[in-house]
C-alpha cells in the first residue's frame, strides 16, 4: 500500500528541502490510506466505538527530499500488543527508488466512550490479517497484564530489616556436570577424577549454577508471591565456599531498603541482600539485588490468571 505525495513549496525550507517533521504528516496520511484499503476507514473505526492515539514514532532519515520530488510511503501493520498497534513505514523517492526515510510508529487503541486503552478489537485484527494475507505477530511486551501473585502479596509487604529463610534444594553430581557442560566447562565442574588434581580436590558446582539455584528459590518464594516484575540487576555476587554434590542449599534474604517508583505509581523497588547457605549453615554465596514489585491492589491474584 503506497501513499503518493508530490513535494510542494510549503513542505520545504529555504533550501527547498523537506522539513523532517513533515514525514510524520506523510506517515499519518499513509496510515489513513491503509485503513481505507483494509476496509475500515477512520469514520468506521470510530463508529464501532474505537479511536487511536499516536504513542511513538521512530524515523531514520536516509537522504533529503526536495521540491518537486514525488515520494511513496508504504505502511503495514507488523505487530499487535494488548492495546497497541505497531506500523512499519518506508518512504522512497518515486523517481530513483532510493530510501528517504524509514521507521516505525506505535498507536494505542482507545475506547471512544472512556478515552482509556482497550484490547485490540477482534474485528480490526481479522480485517488487518485478511488484507495483509497472514497473521500479525503479537508484540513482545514486558507486562501486557499485571503479574500474577500466588499469595497476593506485594511491594507493601516487604519489611525493611527483616530476615527470611526459605527453599531447599539438594544438588546432584549429574546436574553439576550437565550445567557446566553447557555454560561453564571447567574441568573441576565436569570430571570427578580430574577434579582431584585441582585446588578443590573433588567435583564442585559452577558459581553460576549456584546463582541459578538461588534464583529459582527466590522466584518461588518472593517473586511469585509478591507480584514480581523483574530486576534491573544484581551487584556484589560472591561465591564464598564451593558447593559439592549432595549439598542442600537454602536462601536467607533481607530487604534493606524500599523505594516507590517516581514515574509509575503502581510499583516500587526493593533492595535485597541474599545469602545461600548449605546444610551446615555455612554461607556459600552472597549477592545484592534490586527487584521491582507491584504495589498492593495493582497486580492479579492467581485466581485471575
């Protein structure tokens, strides 16, 4: 689907070059033509109780267009979110075929009555896919819906300074070797006999394996229970003592600080110190992390999923 426009004097600057901001206008016109070609012009879209708001535009300018040039803009819908529509747009010079501008736009579908985002209407999705001749991919987005909580706890329930112990996992030689063969193939993680001649004297788990086991227990106890939304990172990972086959690990963690988000009122960050202990109470690993959790009343209980 190509929208054609011949560049007029009013489109250009003193050097007869198109103003960069005008490409947003051209792209809006191209999307309008696309809707008409699909069979749902804007008037019909509104008549069905829906509207759209532009949320994002990304433009890469490849070369200038000038007075008298004719531009062709191709628009297609390349992804659906829960309430968002992503377009791919390409503007070329009709005479030369050269790319003038390329990029994407994202629009949010709104309920015309309330002005709030709504799920993509099935009639719109079906019409787009019929016109474009194939399924439009679902956009990968962090939180199309609030995260599930199995205990319906939240950011609010973390108590600064309070220690918790949880989890229990017994490590086997087989999984030590399996993990190391994929991700950390050092001899003392791979071969019990060869490990005897190393500083450990026997087979030991990769520190990254221990970290993964810690993460599993944290997810099961904290993240799944408190509407966890991910983490921006972990600091000061320390592997204090080797983990051997047959060791049973557990986690002890403490919330050291809580901060509400300044820009998103439905969430907050918890600063957490974590320790991994073996069956003898020896700390084998420590780490500091920051984790984002939903605040009370904003997530979903497991019954809603």
